[in-house]
């Protein structure tokens, strides 16, 4: 039976959250990025903090700052820096929530100087970044809870469950653009959370703050069900 969910539910627990986009350099003045604002990650950080957790946010470039000084924010730029910083902290982490919109590809080489324009057609060679969530799925221990996100436009449920299993996460939070009110840059959201036992937990369309509270409550139930 799940323990009751209270303000001090995560007392003494260390929560690591990735948040925001990553920027992948092309040359000294350009990068490949995305529209992630970092709002969801920071709302999650605040919700965990308000339930008593020690929270560290590993954030890509974002203007969002935490509402509480005790939330530690470590700033990174690229997917590789996010990977390195996450791995430097994962040992001491009880719960990791990977909410960042990590670039899947980066330029194969970064030009030392600004690239000059020439031909009409310009090809940029890209190479895969490391998958941070999958890398944690490979090394996590029995006590650590690993939570991923999935952003999908089609076959949302199928794709989300595949990510849950392929990356060996305990929970995956599906953010579907098929649902109304979900997406980048706006303040409302709708999610469905999947666990490894085939359960689905759908939220209503709510503010990001309320969605964060919903996610934190599901995480709490799952964490309490783990062996001590
Ligand atoms: N993720 C990660 N490192 C990456 C890519 C993704 O940690 N290099 C994490 C995200 O933070 C998220 C989850 O993996 O928690 C799923 O991200 P998403 O982009 O939805 O899925 P991908 O596995 O990258 O697959 P695709 O973009 O092709 O759908
Ligand atoms: Ca991706």
C-alpha cells in the first residue's frame, strides 16, 4: 500500500532533474537548438522541493529560474555536457527525472571560424548524441527510480511504451501534441504516465504547476513501492 503523500514525503531524498533544450554548436556563432522553455522541468523541481526533496536541476540554456534558492541549478549547454554533469551526480541520486529536450544530433565537426556562405545548397553533417536516459537505465540500481519523458505527435501510446522499455526507465511521462493544450512554450499541459506493469495514469489538462504535482504524486507512489 502506498504511503500517504504529504509535504515531507521526499525528506532526505535526492532528486536530479534535467530541463530545457540543449544547444549543439555549428561554429562560434551558430547552434542547433529547439523550443523547449524549461518550464516543465523547473515546475517539477519546485514540486519535489515543496515535498521535502534535495533538488538539483541540470539545465540547458533557459531563462527560467527556480522560485526557491535551495534548488540547485547547474547550467550546461550541449548534450555531451548534460550527459557528463548528470553522470557526475547520478551515484548520489535517489530519483532522476529526465525532462530535458536533448538534441538527438549534433554537427559531426564544429568549425573553428564562422562558416561563410557560398553555394545555394549547403550540407551539414550530423552525428548522434548520447542518450542520457538510456545510459542511466543501464547503470541504475534497485533503489534508484528513473523517470523519462516522451514527446510524440503520432502513435503516442505505442511510442511512449517502447521508450519506457528500451531505455529501462521505471516511468515515462507522455506529452502528446495530439492532446489539446499541450506543447512548447505554453502554460498548460496534459500528460499520461506509463509504468512497467502496464498501468496508465492520465492527467487532466492543467497548468504546468498542477501537472508537476500530479507527476510527483505518481513518482511518490512508485518510489514507495520499491524494495528498501
Ligand atoms: N533523452 C536523453 N538523451 C537524449 C535524448 C533523449 O536523455 N540524447 C531523454 C529525454 O530527456 C526524454 C526521453 O529521453 O526523457 C525521450 O526523449 P524523446 O526525444 O521523446 O525520445 P528519443 O528517444 O530521443 O526518440 P525520438 O526523438 O526519435 O522520438
Ligand atoms: Ca529525441
